[in-house]
């Protein structure tokens, strides 16, 4: 009733105003019309549009009426008042839902051509033409608006540049941006400098992907991208679209311009309160990159994860918390994300990583096993989880599955040094020395100076009494880079032992034991027993072998036999489970 009443009142007001303006009615006496009831032409158009729109709403609510009848009234309303975004939305909604793009184009094109200065109408029609796969027509329409009608609006400029890039017309984008810089209406515009920054960033990325990459060109375009992005920051108060914020941050982060990125974040965070949590998260990441971990943590503490309802945001928050070392808080964030999206495999993979970092591999297995189609990276994490619970066979099986999947999907950067090192460790513990050595050799071939790779290959060779000179050289590469690494020093002591250079082995194993503190690895303790025995210290040898058993040596039976073989009368600690040999 209120809609109908308003419609009648508006129609009456329109009629009476028309009579007044045409000099008819009221006996052609304008002096009798109160001044506050006189409407100008714009207000008359607006009143007429509201009347048509009200009729359209009324018809749309009647289930027995033809929907096209309501559309006709909304169309009349838009013709009367094309500036209305609301009328446009109600008119276009039914056609958009049915993907009837042709109806939108056919009915809106004449209105858009008559009103080139109504920017939102031009942009909506451009989006519709693109949805109908008529991108060339969208470009032609916007070019006509920008050049012929001289509607030099920043949003029209942005849309045209985006279309030029999408259709590989970068020369047109550059020409347009350079002209915009000289246009006083656009010179003080975020869009102009943002567009230039995006243009140079895009060119840098394209050139970098070419086979004959010109590194100087890439560097020059990246520098220009940052230069124009910094200019765009001056007009950050004009930013209104989330995508523009993300693109600016991508430019700053990919060029490691963290300070400039923080300046931009501070400005848009105050202007866009709806994005404040997301921008706060990005600020924390930027402070972390600058080495200001405490400021990053302070910003992350501002975010109340219990009020956040977006699983994607909670995942990002979890990853940022991991970076600053707040692992348990990260687990809480991802647990909440999983509660909101229990079927999301990405959340489960992230939680699997966290449980591994916290030292709970069994929980990582429980988190990842239910996922039906894990990615190659997800499978590798599950493999590590099984390795953590000492299920070597299962860990190896899943690792092979991850490799097969990565090859079939042509996943980039899957087969890394770290991958081959892990594979070598698995094969070695599974008793498959040939496969272990092959994987270790692949790791060294990938990076000949990687300390983890060179140490592992050197140790495998030494442990199997093969190519001892090469083994020594490989291990020395690792020790030179990390001279206080107990595992690398143990490997060097072991290769000296294999070479029968027992005095050097004793020197290195003692250094290793000092670095290991109160709880050396059982492998190191076992090696220490062998080296002390070779140097003629049987009592010390037995004590180290026994310590290896107590520390959880994998092959206790072999260690026991070495103790029995020496037949040394030494007092050893007793325990119900592992009594010393008599």
C-alpha cells in the first residue's frame, strides 16, 4: 500500500508540475503555485522514474503477471533517470541471472550512447559485453566514451587499460597512460600512476619469462613500477577497490619495497575500514620482512580470530603466525578455519604442517588421512608424518605416490634438494642403499654445495665403506659452511674412522660430543664407542655403546654384541628392560 500510495502521489505531483510548467491548469496563473512545489527538469525526471520503478516493483510482486511487463517499467524508469544505480540493478538482475546478456545489451546500449558521462552505466555495459564474449565491442564502446565523448574518468581509464592488457594491446595501454599523465583532469589521480605501475610490472614479468631474458630491461621496468606505485600512494585516499589494493601490494612485495608498501597500507587502512583486518595482516607480514618481528606480533595480536568468519582469512592468519613463531596460535586459527570449512583440504594440509612442527606427527596423520585427493605437496607432508611415527614403509609408499602425481601434473619446483635429501633418508632407513645413494646424488647434482645434500651423500658412502676420499670431500663442504653442526662433524669423524685415521676421528667425535650437550643422538654415541674402541679405550667404548642403547639406538642387538665382544669388566647402569651384559 505504501508503494502504491507513493506512486500515486508522485504521479500527481508530476502531472501538476507539468501543468504548471506548460501554463495549463489552475487557470494559467503561476502566481498561485507555491515556490517550494516548483520542480526543475531534473527533479521531474527523477519523480517520473520513481513512479515507473514503483509500478515495476508492484508488478514483480504479482506472481500471475508476466515478468517482462515489470521489466518494461524498470526500463522506462532508467530511461527517465539513467543516473540511478538502484534502478539499473533491479532492471538487469533478472536478465543477469538467466545470463540473457543480449537483452541487457540491446536495451541498455541506446541509453548508454545517449548518456556517455554516466560512468557506472558504461562500466556495467562493458562488463556485460565481456561476459557475452564481445570484448572488442566493449573496448570500442569505452574508447568512444573516453576519446569521442571526452569522458576522461579514472574508472573508464582503468577499465580500458585492463582490457588492453587482457587483449595484449600493451602499446595502446602505454599510449593511453602517457596521455593521462598530461591530462590535468587525470594527473592528480591514483588510477593514472597505479596504471603505469601495473603496466611496467606486467612488462617486467613478461620479459622475465622469455628465453632470451634481458635482465637490464626487467630491472628497469621493475624500478619504474615501484616509482609509479610510490606516486600512486600519494593519492591513496582515492582507492575504492580491493583488487587495486592487492595489485599495489603485489608490486611492492615482488620488488621487496617493504617500506613503500607499509606507507600505502597505513593510508588505505584508515580509508577502508571494511578491509582493516586483512590490511592489518599484510602490515604484519611487511614488518616481518623488514626484520621487525615484535611489531609484526603486536599487529597480529590485534586480530581476534574468534570474530573472523572467513576460512581463507584464518588460513592466511595461521601462516603469518607460523612465520613469527606463534605455532600454537596458528593451530587455533586453523582449527577455527577447519570448523568453518571442514571439507577444505588446504586447511587440513596447513594443520598437518603445524602438528609436525609442534612434534605431534600422529595428529598430522589423523588430519591428512581423511583427505581423498591430496596434492603432491600434501602427500609429501603425510609421508613426513608417517616417518615421524616410525612407519618407514608407509612413508616411502606415500612419497612415491607424491612423486608420481607431481610428474603427471607437471608440478613446478616439486623435486628440490630438500625432496631428494628426504627421499635418500627414507630409502636408507628402509635398507635400500642403492636407491638412497641415487637420491642423494640427485640432491648434490641439484646443488653441489648444499650442506645437507653433500653431508648425506658423504655419510652414505662412508657408512658403506665406498669412495672414502670423495666422501671426505663432500662432508668437508658441509662442515666448512656449518663448522659447529654436530651431525656434520659426526659424519667427518665417521669417514676418518673408515679411513683408519683413528686419531683424527677421535678428535672430531670429541668435538661432536661437546656440541651435543647432555643428550647426544644415539648414532653419535654408537660412533663414539667404535672410535674409542679403535683408539684402545675399551672402557670408554663400552660406556658410549651402552649410552647409545639407553638413548634408543635402532639396532640394539648389534650394539650389544660389540659390548660382549670386548668382554670388559665395567659397572654399567641396570634397568629391568635393558640389563647390561655379564
